[in-house]
């Protein structure tokens, strides 16, 4: 249930905005404006039910008119980009970026449930936060500065992967003269050229598909390629080819920890291809940054990060197909900049930013983290690696 304070806040905001006197797109934009003023990260619209905002991970119903079938139908027609209308007719769901001057940009998913339209919208801040504002580890800018290889930002939906990736690109943009090409579906953060030259290509608008864009991107003379999401064997094969020819490739992946990301990549390929891909990956991978959002003592969100770096030891484990040893390699390699989720969460608690209870709830190994808080540290990782 949502906190009472939040309910009162939005009841007041709703009355002040006089939602009931508005119609059409004007009502829609007023809802979005109220969401941003109230600190919402997401807006959900569903026919016949209350408008819902997500604030600090809580879903809060708003005192606004319930979306009707007629209103949603007109809204869908008004906000769907022209180049996506045919796809919407065929597939019944699309992703796009929706921008309202004076309010902001929203990553939007339009879909159906029980034959009726729904909207899920994620607010994208127009200014890319820096590493310090996001609470990212000091290893992240160093990883962003690597000259070549594949860097993956992993984690579940809503853990801030896109924002971390944007911060890395903005860091490069502010400090290095590079040609950066991004392939996104849809475009979220808008970058302005600083030291670098940046071209942002939206799938469906600027290019037909990820596959088509990846087939041509190396002809565009990039130093750095950002792929919004690794989706299949074609996109990852293209990433490895680019990395092997001296490019830096940045992308995201849906996995729960850094070492699992390697397994997930191999699962893109057929069984008889995995041996070759794993060996190729051992040479092209640079780092995996995996994130989980945790709630701070102040009630805000901050990422706990697990970091895997392709050191000689990790490379050897990949070459020898000893993937089960990767978690132990991460655990025992803090001097190389690596960190497990348990170690990251332990540090957040010791810094006074997160409670022990919250850290344990997000830990990969809750029992081990509980022991750490009691001053007990088992050197399991080194024993496992030595075997």
C-alpha cells in the first residue's frame, strides 16, 4: 500500500490541477506534469481504472478521471509516431519516446490487455546525471575510458542500466574526442556534442532494425558504438566483430549478476557454436557492470553494483570453460577493481547509506552477508579458485 502522505499529496495535486475540467491531450499532459512535480518515475494508464504513479517503488493511485475507451483511443492516435502506426496495427504494441516541451521526455510502451489500450511511461531526465549523483562506483569512469572491447551494463528491468550507460557516454563526451554512434529503441537521453561527435539512431525511425543498423555501423567510422540492448546472436556477433577491430562497444543485458551475463551471452548461440564464441568472448570482453537498486536510509534509491573485469585470470577461466569459478574470481579480485554484490552492499551499510535489513534483502548470499556484519569473513573464494 502507498504511504498516507503520498495519497494526501496527490489528492491535493489533483484538486489543484482541476483534472476534471480538462479533456484529450491537455488532460494527458497535465497528468504527466503532475507526475513529474510529485517525483514519479513511472505513469500507468489503463481503461476504467485510476491513473497510477510509481514513486520510490510504490504504486499510488491519483485522483484524476479514469481513462475511458474513447479517450484512450484518441490519445493513442494523437501520440503514436507516424512511422510506428503500421507496426502498432500489426503487432499491437510498440516502444517510442514521447516528449512534451516544458514537461520532459518519457520512454513509452503502448500495448493492449484484454483488447484495450494501456500505457506505461518512464520519465527520462533531460540532463544526464554524473557518476557521483548516481552513486556509481569509481571503477565505472575508468571502465568507460577503455579504448576497445565490450562493456555490458546488466541487471533487471528498472535498475538504471540506461542511465548508467548514458552517464558513461556523457563522461566520454566531456573528456575525449570520439565519434560515438548509438542505436536505440527508442532514444531516451539526448546528447549534445561536446568533445565528441555523437549520432543517435532510433530503430524504426532512422534505420529499419537493429540488425540492419549493425550491419552498416562500421561504415560510419565510429570509435564507440552504443547498442541499446543485446537481444540475440546477431547483435552480439556484431558487437564482437566491432570490438575485435578496435572499437569500444557499450550495451545492456538482462541478467541478475555479472557472471551469469557470460552464460546468458552463450545462450544466444546454438550449442555447437558456443565453444568458439566463448573463446572469442575471452578476447573481446572488457567488463560487466551489474546493478540492483536498493533503498537508502533517506528513502531514495541507489545502485549496488557488481563488477567483473576481464583480467588474465578471468580470461583464463573463460578460455578453459570454468564459468562456475567466475563468482569466486570476482570475490577475490578487489585489488583489480572487481566487486560482488555482497561486498558492494556491505560497503553501502558501512558508509551509513543503507540499513543492514535492506542490504540483506538484496544480497546474492544473504547468510554470508549477515556473517560479514558480525565480523565473520570466510575465504571461500580463494579456496574455490585454487581447486
